[in-house]
C-alpha cells in the first residue's frame, strides 16, 4: 500500500499527493487487522455451521429436517 493520499482542492480541482501521517498509517493498519479478524471469524462460523450440518445428517436427519429445526441450509 502507498503511504500517500490524494488531496483534491474542490475549488480549483488541483490534485496533490500528500504523505500519510503516522496516525493515518496506524489507523489504516488497525482497519486492516480488524478486517482480517472479521474474515477469520466468518470462516470459523462457516466451518462450524458445516460441521453441525454434517453431524446432524450423520444422526439421520434429512436436509429438510435440519433446515426446519435449526435454520441451517447446506449450500
């Protein structure tokens, strides 16, 4: 990622590349870390959902029964 930002003067349309401050860089890195954590959490939830569906199916429940009882659909 670039450590610069584009600043546009609304009146003149002049465009200038300006270096990010250390605070802006830290905020960008924090946003990236939050996004990565959210993606890992989403993947873990999906793996748990698929595991639950598989286990319920192994107990003899049909896809329709699993969906009706638990709101889980096998995609």
